[in-house]
C-alpha cells in the first residue's frame, strides 16, 4: 500500500497543505508544537475516521474554522483510490466521506481502504490503561481489517446495552431476557474466537520482537484472558448470573470483561516494568500488529511513527530502523535525525525529509541536514 499524496485544510494548525510522496521512508523534522503529530494524525484519521489522540472532531478543527478537509491518493495493487474526509461543524451530518468522488454512507465501508499502524508515546496506555485499553487494542486491530468483526462487536455492544437496560429497569420476566441473551451469546462467541486467534498470532511475534528489541534481555508474554472460560457454558452462566446482574444493574460476565495479560510469570508488567521495558513492550506489540495485518491483508500497512525513535537507546534504534526498512512505507516524526542518520546513509535517495514549522512544511535534501 502506498500513500502518494495528502491534502489537508484547516486541520489543527495546518491551514492548507498539499504534499506528494515519492519514497518509502519520509521524515518530518521539527521542534515541539510545530505540527508533526498533527500531520500523522490527519493520515490516521483517513484510515479509522477517529483520532488516535481521542480528541473530538471539533477539537481537531482549526481554531475559528468551520470545516476541515483531509484527502489522499492511495495506490494499492496498482489501483489508485482517492479518499476524502470532510467535516462541517454546523451541519447535522457533520462528516462526509468519499471514495473516488462518490460519497460513502457507512463509515464501516470506508474503513479499511487505508490501513495504518500508529506508533505513539500515547501507546503506553496499553500498559497502564487496564483491561479496557487492552480490549480496545484487540478490537481496533480486528476492526480495521475485518468488517464482519467490526459489525459484530458493534452489535455485541448494542445488545449488551439492551440487556443492561432490562437489568436497570428490574424487569423480572425471563422471557424478555431470552432473545437478547441468545443474540448476546451468538455475537459474544465470535468476539471471543476472533480475539483468541488474534492473540495466538501476536504472541509469538511479540516475544521475538521484544527479545530482539531488548538485546535478548526481556522475555515477556502476552496472553488472552477471556472472561468466559468455557464457551459452552456461556448461556448457562448468563442464566445463573441473572439474579446477581439484576441487583448490580449491569451484565457482570462476557467478553466485555476480557483482559489481555502482558507480563512475566503471572505478574503483570505494571507491577515490575521499568519505563524502558514498558516502551519496548508497546513497540513490540505494535510491530506484531503490523506483522499480523500484513499477513492478513497480504499487503503492507502504512506505518505512522510518532516520536518513537527518541525513546530508544542506540541498540534499540538499530533494531527498529531495520524493521522499518523491511516495511512498505513509513512516516516518521522526530525533533532531529541524531542516531538515525547512520542507519539510513545507504538509502539517501529513497528518503524524503520535510521540515515542519508552524503548520507548514518544506522539503529539504538529506545532505543539507
Ligand atoms: N484545533 C487546533 N487548531 C489550531 N491549532 C491547533 C489545534 N490543535 C492543536 N493545535 C496546535 O498544534 C500544535 C501542536 O502540534 P503537534 O503536531 O502536536 O506538535 P509536534 O510537532 O510537537 O508533534 C500546537 O501549537 C497547538 O497549539
Ligand atoms: Mg508530537
């Protein structure tokens, strides 16, 4: 997959920007607060339609503006697609999405046209954000490349809401619960099966990635911890928990309580991990995510790597840059090229460098740095 060009308007601190890419490795260099992350965010938004920084669309909208626009040309299997996202603050339908000029009515139909993997300092929330963040990680990986999963998880959450409403309203007739519970079990089983298969793939890759990245020092594990241990007993469990759930006012069992273990010998990394180990761990997870998606879609997702290089010591940078060189296309932000220049020396002609300042970009030659 190749991102050929990007145009943005009124997106954060960018008023208007059009750039073309003709290389696989692109670096954005600039001081803090100039717009490097904003630019990666705009690409990522075309991919998932939601900011990885969890900001609302109004927060992303350039200050005192009413509309923002992101457009890109993506080349995939020799087919070029134009992807566009427009946002208008004042309209009832705020977001408009288009593929090759034709409006797409469902977000789910749009997502998956541009596949990205983001590496960001915010990824530490996978470690520190508890089970909710870890479930979110699994669901975001699956949803990006698997429409059926995406639909299924949305349905699961809706059905769960219905059951919780019944519980909150203290509905006592079992008859009212049964149809919802049957649907819940059906969708829930798919959620569990897909998450299990995903983690099965990620496990081995993660282990190898971390082992390499840490110079063979860290030997941690990830494991899927389903809330329902025996799928055959799911319906039975819902039945036997109904009384308790009525008292609680919510559904106490199911994949919405799943967890992903990250650690060593039953101890979670939050209990013992140093800052450096946590960083290497999330980078290894993201790398495994990249490998998983690449394997599933038989194409390379686009890497958006925000400020990650500075978090790594020299050895780890070398490993990381090697990973990049084997990837399809990568966009990199950094405040300087210190420590990376050595590795990319041989690839000069394949690298593009942009200096970022106050929401504007200027392309420079790598020799000039
Ligand atoms: N909605 C917005 N409209 C205009 N400017 C914004 C908006 N949101 C953030 N900014 C500005 O963007 C800059 C931060 O950009 P960012 O890409 O995070 O910086 P960095 O280069 O350090 O990654 C800040 O100067 C901030 O004031
Ligand atoms: Mg930044």
